[in-house]
C-alpha cells in the first residue's frame, strides 16, 4: 500500500482520496510495509486489497455485504468478503450463505465460491479490515482499516440513497451507526458462521427482502445466482 490512490477506482478515489493523507492511514501503510519486510505473508496480495471497490464503483452500489476481515489461509482471500476463487474449497460461512439463498429464493448452490458476479451486479462485498496475516485471523484489526471502511460506508450513506445494507453479526452491525435508515434499508441477522448461522441467519430472508426493497424503488433486483464454474469468465 505504498500509494493506494494510484490504483483506487475513480469514483471511490473521488470520494475517499484525501482519506489516505490522514496520519492513521500513513501509520497503516508503514505497518504493512514493516510486516512485509519482516517476511510475513499478507493476504490478499497487494493488488487485490481494494478489489471490492474496484469491482463495484460507488454509483453502481445497490447492496452492501459487510465481512470482518479476509480469509487467512493461503490462496483464499482475493479482496471480496466471503468470496474465494474457483477451485478453492468453499468456506463454511459461504456454504451457509448459499444455503440461505437456496432456502429463500430456490437458487441451487453453485459449484464454486467466486462472488465476483455479485460484485459486478452492484453488491459491494466489503470487509471491515482489508488485510490479514497468514494463519492469524484478526491480526490486522485495530491497525487503521476500520476507520477507512467507516469512510466507505459514510460516503455511501452521504452520496447515495436506497442502498440495502446486509449486516450479519456484531462486527458488521457496529457499522450501522453510520447509516441513515430513513434513506437506506438496513437488514440485520446473526453471522453466517457455523457458530451462529442457526441462531437466525438461516431463515432471515435477506436476499428476497433486498430485492423487494429495490423493486419497490423501481430498481432492478439483484440476480443472486452464480454461473457454474465452467462458465465463469471472471474471478
């Protein structure tokens, strides 16, 4: 993250560009450089840290799914929350997301975990923390990313109207303080982790509720289906 402004998607750069001049972001950049210099493996790769913003420009956002921090296993994280590339085993939380989509909308589970098509259809797949150390979940929490992703949510709240925020679990729901529920739809449920999914995530109906809200506003609903792995042209 030597100069992330050089590769931030233009609409997000316009909304957030000055944020990188803040002392806390300079400290975050210095921390990441030091970690890499010490030989620690950081996920996702540098060019994919801002993939969620690259894939879903600010004017295109219809819905937001908030994760906590990236997957910390080798080859898993690629910059979109909950998503893994084809060929990578689908993590348990994403299995539960697919289970709820099948229950809610009757859409069969895909044979992969790549959510890039959702991102390109207007679903911002944003983690609260955008990097992690190999094998150490939460290793980069409290290093500065939370303020940056707060700024992302605040920009959406300020510049857009009628966005659906799907807040699963306490970490995601903490971001709810930044969202005006009079201008946006906020849906809350337990996290889809196996530890909590059956306490209310399974059965929450968020995917159909999201589409109903969009349609009531005259906006095309989100296609929550995913093409089979053999047909994927992205990810």
